[in-house]
């Protein structure tokens, strides 16, 4: 009897796992010919392999040249395969995913083990300091990260400067920036970039899994080369971007859980919270229950997501936590030197250098303006909520590229799942009205 029950349970488990795997890979019951978008996605995966090989060949003096040449050769073959008329949708999806992951692992391993073998941003060094502090049962906000910068041989040009000539040596990011990497570090991934890569791969697989079959392969294209290069160069933004992706995926099922993920993303990097007023506005428009009560409970979930990971450090030393995560960004403190790709960089190139509170005021105006226009045209633009922070952060005085481009990660599910026909480009062009 027990053996029969165990066999039945095992059979159901296998059938369930098989069904999920088929859905993940886009394996339909009736084979269908690959769509144009799928072929483009497959070709882009091959080009990712080509770009990786070319970059490694151009920058490496230690690797034998045949390694990148092999990558380039295989990569050039993939677009040829994508043009075959007999190619089915399922074959395209599987081949695109296999090629993309192969290119990713080859590029990342060769780049981090032979080219850029050490950290290159104070962001990841601060994360490393926080992680080691926690493992030693210390509050990392009580200590300067400068000894760790010295340990990795960082020159002063790699420090974060303030306008008064001093440098920022606080741990500037909330607690989940390093707590999220502790389990992976304990599992043996002692290069924190490996942990960040884990979140990057999780984003790729999640988006690929939820995308309709006809656009699974093209959903991989935005992740080619640029995002992996950011991981190699020690940017940790894949962590908060993955949490925002979870928010986008869970929005329709559970708004409070979705906003809790936003709070958790903000507990990783503060700029993730820029989207919160727009999501609360979306909640207000979409809820059919008591709007005030739903807004209060959802805002509470958002705050819980932010506060809970930080709470032990707030209790341990409120002043140290505040000085590291909040005070450094307030206009009352000596601001960090402006830069990036937004308005501040444009003005600097023109020889104009307004104070930081000028940009803070512009960000406030941009937030109010975009919230008003988003509300007025909500029915048309509700799925583009993840583009609103890009507009706001354009006016931030340190609007670095990673602060802008990582919003595309949570935006992709909206484009792939909720828009008719998968990628639908017309709404993007109409977004100019906003």
C-alpha cells in the first residue's frame, strides 16, 4: 500500500516537473515553425558569443588566442542556423537559451579569472566590508571601508569624492546589499561578483520562463554583453534589479507581496524606492476594494520590506546607520561630486555646476509631474510604471548609467506578458507624450 502511494506520488511529481519544464522551454504539443522574433533572438545569442570572443581577444594577453577564436566561430554559426526554415519554435528557444548561457559563462569566467581579477568599484568593496562585519558579529556601519579599499589597492581616483575635497568612506547602502550575498558567500562563492552573477542569471531564467513561447528567445537579447560586463566590473545592481523583477512578476497575484519586494530592493539600494510612489498610484487606480485601507496595508508591506533587514543595525547604532545610508544623500551633508549621464553631466559639460539641492528640487518636480501625467493617462501607460524612475533619475546629480538601465529588468515582464503580441513597439514611441 505504502509502495503504491509512493509510486503514485513520484509519478505525479515527475509529470508536474515535466509539464513545468516544457512550459519553461516553450515546448508546445504541436511543433510550430519559429517566428521572426524567435529567430532574431537566437541570432542575438550567437552575436553575444561573438562579442564576448572579440572582447576577450582584444583585451587578453594571457589567454591562448584559439579560445576566443573558437567562441567567435561558434557564435557566427548561430545566425546561420537561425535562418533555417525547418527550425521549430521549441528548437529555437532551447538553442537560444543554451547559446546565451554558454556565452555568459565563458565571458564571465575568462574575464574575471584572467582579465579583471579583482574588484574595481568601492560599491562592491563596501558590500564586502558589510558581509565580513556581519560574519564577525559586528555592525559594519560603525567602521570605515577605507582599510578594505587599501586592501584591494584602490587608488584615490577610485574613491567616491565629495565636493568639499573629502571622500565618502561610510558603508552607504542598506543592509540587504550584503545580507543577500551572505548565503552565497558561505556556500563558497567568495568572489562577490559570483554572487551578483547568481542574481543576474536568476533574472534571465525568470524572464525567459514567464515569456510567451514566441518571444522567449528574444527576451534574452537585452541581457547580452552589457549587463554581464557590469557584473565583471563589480557593479552590484543585479541584486536590487532582481528584487524589482520579483515585484513586477507578482504584481497581479499579490500587490502587498509585490510592494514588499520593492521595499526589499530599497533595502539593497536606495534608488529602488523611487518607483514606490508610482506603484502606489497604480494600486490606487487598480484596486476595487477600499482604496484607503488597501493603500495603508500595501505601504506597510513596502516599509516592512525595507525596515526588517535593517532593523538589527538600526537598533545597534541608529546614528551610524543613518550616517551611512541616509545622511550621505541629504543636501545638508557635503554632497558627493556630481556625474553620470543625466542633466548634471550635461550642465557640467556646459561649464555649469549647480548645488546638489538644485537637482533634488528638480527630482521633486519631475516626480510630481510624471505622477500627474501617469495618473491622467493611466489606462494607456499603466504597464510602463518602471520607466518613470528613469525620468526622475535623469535629474539626479549622480545619474550613473546603472541607475538608468537596470529599470529595464522589471520592465521586460510588462512588455512580454501584458502587452498583446509580446513586444509591441508602438506604445514605446507614444511614451514620448509623457
